[in-house]
C-alpha cells in the first residue's frame, strides 16, 4: 500500500492490528505520526532518508515497532 503525497499526518492507532498489511509506503511530506500508528504492520517504508526521519522526531518504537526502510539514502 502506498499513501498519497497529500497525506501529512497519520493519527495514533491508524493501522494498528492491520496484520494483513505487510508493507506501507509513507510519503515524503509526512509531518506527524501518532503513537502505535503501525502496531502489527510488518514493514513501513519512508520516502525520506533516515537522517530526515530522525530530524522530524519520529520514533519507531512509538509507532508500534515495525521494520523500517528508507527509500532515500
């Protein structure tokens, strides 16, 4: 699943428990990700670098600890 570029916020628990959702691509314009937004999702891919991810204050553990991939190096 790939979210549209117009998405800037993912609310807490948005995809919690969606175990059938194995992979989700997050747009580069994302500014906020709620607690446990991806709890139960196997893998989340961001269209930003790891450095940008960290500079935005995102925390994988708060998101529900999915496997994270960065499409920009």
